[in-house]
């Protein structure tokens, strides 16, 4: 009964991509630890680029530079 | 000083229901562990049904089937 | 399919108390939102009092004062 | 490679304030533990005042009283 | 720069299995969203079976029944 | 009433360093957002280096290489 929480920046992730993340993470737990997929939760959280920092800078700032 | 995080799908939960969850979770910590309610935090996070997977499927998909 | 995470200080919580927290939190989601208990997760995390701060002080420090 | 998650109520926090939180938290890990800022993540989550409870009451309710 | 948090029950997971989870989750984010693996974090948390509940019962209890 | 969660690798962090993290994070929220320190929580989680991955490798592995 694993629980997987995936945080990513909120940058136009499609429902199909979310479905692929959910399927892939669930399958990973089956493959590695033989966990039951029926009781595997995957929760995706999309975080505004203003609210995510790395290296002391917001991702909003980093995206402008690149 | 407990901290309770409740994640639920974002499906028209009312302010009254949120208040009931907060009261109930706070009281549970009083009843079971005699914790001080004044320093008990409850945070409710509502998650889009596209972003919550169980059994390798999004809840959006599961709701359509049921 | 709710997910509840309860963080408390690690101060000799018994298995019976943990069971009571799990039952109580699961029932709360049934009562307030009619959620299915079979797919309700409750995870309790016990945090060392050195690692929990409130008001800028560790709980270890606060326990010594009280 | 620390990970810092800051949850605050969603009450008109500006991008400049978010930047200050990210810089400050990253610097704190440098100062105290000599962590590499390049692999320090800070994620800020803004929570609706209806969804945050303290003392068994929502922050929405507490704001009205004060 | 995704962040993946995997919570599983604490039941003799080996370092090799943890490595496989970390590799697999990192690759999933590359495959689905083209994320940079260098700034992808994966954190595995092992939870005592007394502290994990599903269906209102601890996993400790469920393991004894099965 | 902010909540700050700091995850770091479990590598001999002292009680004094934990106290410094708690004080610093609490003060940061006072300085930037004028939050009340009395209801500011800081929780530090120390994660085994086998359980933390970056770039698809465990920190245990990275420490051996460096």
C-alpha cells in the first residue's frame, strides 16, 4: 500500500502525462517491491514557478534566464 | 502540538465540511493523546481528480466508470 | 480515497493509541465526507522532540521548562 | 541537498516575499549545516484560510474574530 | 527539478531495492516530462507497520490476518 | 501560523544545529511575513543516505565517490 507524492512545477502538464506518471509510479512499486497496485496511491502536486526555489532563486527567475 | 494533513479529492467540499474535519481531527488528538488543541494544526489539501491515482488510474477515470 | 498524515512528537505513544488514531481519522472521513474506509490511508509519523520546534524552541527545551 | 517545504495561509503573499523566503531558507541551510545551495529546494505552499485549522477553528473564522 | 516522496511500510527493504526505486522514479520523470535527472530528488520513507493504517486497521494487524 | 518542514540527510546533525535551524526558520517567517512565532511549527526530518536520491543515485553512493 505505497504512497507516492510527485511535486513538479506547474507548466502545462497534460492529463495524459499525469496518467503516465501515475501508471509508471504504480508499476515501479510492483516491479521493485511487488506491491499491490490496487492500494497504491499516487498524488501529483503542481507548484507555481514563483513558489519553487532552487539555488536560492525562484524557477520563474531561472526560466527567464535560460 | 500535533500536525494533521488531510488530502482529499477536490470535489465540492463545503466550508462546513472542512470545519467538521478540522474540529474532528483536533478532538481526536485530544481524546487519544490528550494533546493541547490550541497548538494543533489541521491542513486540508484538495487534489484535482486528474492528479490522484489509485490502482494506476486517475480518479477522473474511475469516476467516469462508476 | 483520502490520505491522512498525523505528525506527533515521539513520546511513548502505544500501539493501542496508534490504532485509536487510525480508527478515529478513518471514521471522521466516513462521517463528514462519506469516504470509503477501505481506501483511506492514515500514516502516523513520530518526530523526536529535538526535531520539532514551536515558538523558535525545540519541544525538548519546552518539556524541560514545564 | 536539503528540501524545505513552507506552508502558509494564502493571503496575498507577493513574488518578492516568496523570493525572500526562498533566499532566506536556502541561506539558513548554508549557515547552519554548510549545505550546497545549488541542490537546495524550497517549495512554498499557500493554503486557503478555509483549509487551515488551529485550535479546532478555521483561519477564516479566526480572521473574522480578530 | 521534480521532488518524489515514496512512503512504504518498513519491511526489510534492501539498499538495492531503494536504489531501484530511486533510478526508476528519476527515469519516469525524464521519460514523461523530460525533466533533468540531475535536479530530481527522490526521498523514500519507511513507515512502521504500527503507524500505517488502511481500512481503519494497522498494517501490523492486517499482516497477522493474512 | 506557518508550518516549515526541513528534510536533510541523517549525517550527525547536532541538537545545537537543529535548534539553530528552528530559530532561523521561525525568524525568517517573522521577518518576511510578520508571522507570529508562537504558532510557527518547524519539523526537521533526517533521512538515511540510502533513502535519498539525486540524479538517480543514492546519497550513500555519492558520498563514496566524493
